[in-house]
C-alpha cells in the first residue's frame, strides 16, 4: 500500500483534534497523519519512561497509533485525544514489559560518554548535560520516572497525568515530589530542557509513514 500524502491540509493544521477525528471517521483517512505529527513527540517521551530501547519505543508507538485508528470511533469527546492515546500506549508498553520480563531503565550509556574532555564548545557541554540528565532520570524507579517525564519534561498537567496513569492527583504529586528528591539539585535544574528524547524530523516522518501504510 502506498504512503498517504497530505497536500491540502498540513500537519500544523488549524483544525482541532476533534474536527480531525470527525473527518477521519467520515472517510478522510489521510488526515490521521495530523494526529500523529501532533502527538509523536509527547508519546515518545512518555513511553521512554517505561521502555529502554529506542526501536522498541517506536514499535510500541506504531502499534499504539494503529490501535487508536482502529478504535477511533470509541473515542469520547469528554477526554483529550492525547490523554486517550497515551493511555493506550502505556498499556501496550506495560504489556510488553511483563511479557518480556525485562528490567526497565532509560537507555544505558557507557561511562566514557559522561567523561568530560574539558572542551570549551557550548554544544559539547549541552550534550554532556543532556546525557547526564537522562542518566539521572533513568536511575528512578519506573513509577517515579514516568510521572517525572510527563510533568517536568513534557509539561503535562497533574490532571492529565492522573488520567493517563489512572491514579489520583494526590498520588501523582507524591510521585513527582519523590522523583525530584531522588535527583541531584543540579540535574533537576537542568530538567527545564525540553529537547531531550527528541522525536522529530526523520524519526517523526519514518513512523508517520509506517502507520499511514498500515491503516
């Protein structure tokens, strides 16, 4: 099946999610690409709170989108599409973890990657900072790591996280507070960076094309 191309409606469409969903359900399948491109980054970051391998995360993302497309008529307008989508993704990630019995952690990075060469270039320093932050996040237990990434990296609200994880808002706050206390103060200050675990450009295009080929 050929890749569905969108020419009349760009990914950054003025259409609201619910309008896109209604059009997709009416037969304009190609517009589903808008929803992918709007949610790829957030979904990727959330799933990185559960799975360690990039390729595995992308595989779960693809499965999540296909399932969301197949069950799109079950989406209720009372919820946000991104929340509904993330919940599907989390369930799939957890199922994969239990099936494979893998110990979940953020990707392992060789110690040598964290040794500074005392290079003055700002870009190098930023790379070191991002890698160190990812390592610190990876040291957290899964329940703290997932809540921390959703709130501090992706900027989701307490209510959204509560909805996604299906726990109370109070429990969400406790997990986030605990996560912060487990990360060194210096690393926590660096967490304001929103460009860790990037999922854009070629990565975004590749996954989008795969999903559009499958639906």
